[in-house]
């Protein structure tokens, strides 16, 4: 299927719905949108079966995701901003607010695709007795630490080097910062965000090999490191 515009996909979907259901959809849309869709429907002519099938499949997947419940979060905020003010402006806003909008720990588990779990279950059920499933099923686990604006923020390179020693190979860490200015004459205050992303193997859990104990111990060590250094960064010593 060739790449198609959103307007053309919408027109194809309306045609597949039939005149009665398409009319109900159009009745809920702004007049300008109805005019654009009507023009696109006129231009459609013949629609290939493959194109119609792919559009319907995509619409089905989106509806399925919508029925899983409304969820907020960083990604949704970024998508909404991008749709309303454009990608470039959205990136600027998210960068400015990034330290206060950091994702909550274990956020990745909420985004775990249930189809991944179902596929893993199917793979396990069909295995010959005594065999283990292939290690191709994973879900993301996210840990985030966020610090408020710091009057005496640390040097990022030094901090990243020190945290690499704390997290080790079990907990690779990403360090980012945003410098803010209360006024043009004030010194900058640095907000810090530390993120760790782990891919957890469902096969390892199935085989009782994935305990995450070492990862959680490393997370505790990172938290203790930040708590120990925070008074200096906050200029409270």
C-alpha cells in the first residue's frame, strides 16, 4: 500500500462504512472538514481492496487502544502539544518543562502492549513439554529521578560519571538538565532528571531467572547518592 494522507484515509474509511453511517459521522464534523472529506471522496474513484483493508485495520487498532481506558502521561502530553502548536514548538515547551513532567517510576509497565503478553502466553501453551519459549518477548521498565531547580547544580559530566559507577551495567543511566533563570540578572538554577530504561525478559521471568533484585538495589543506591548530595546542590550546607 502506498503512503496516503490522513484525509484520503478518512475518505476511504467513510466509503467503507456505507452512506448511512458515514452521514452520521459527517454530521458531527465541522463544515470545513466535511467539505474537504467530500471533495476527497469525489476524487477517490476506485479504491483497491488492499488500501481499504489496511485503513480498516488501522482504524480497528486505534479503537481497540481507545477502549483500554484513558491514560495521561508524558507521551500523551507531547502528542497533544504537537497537534495543537506544531512539533518544533512542542519540543521547546516539553524541553522547558521536562524536569517537572518526568515520567513516574514503572510507567513503562503501564504501556506494556497486552498483545505482547498474549503472544507470550500462546507461545508457552504451544511449547512441547520441557521446552522454554524463545527470548523474544520483552516489556520496558522505566525508573526516573527528578530534582527541582538547584542553586548550585552539579557539573553534568562529573555527575554522569559518578552515577555510572553507582548504576553499573545493571542500571544504565541517562542524565539531563534544564537551566532556568528567575530573571535575566539571576544566576541559572539547574533542574536534573535521571532516567534508567530496562528491558525485562518475559522468558527469563517464566524460567525464574529474572528477579530484578540487583536492579532495584542499584535504584536504591542511586536514590541514596542523590539524597546525600542534594544539600550541597540546594546550597543548604
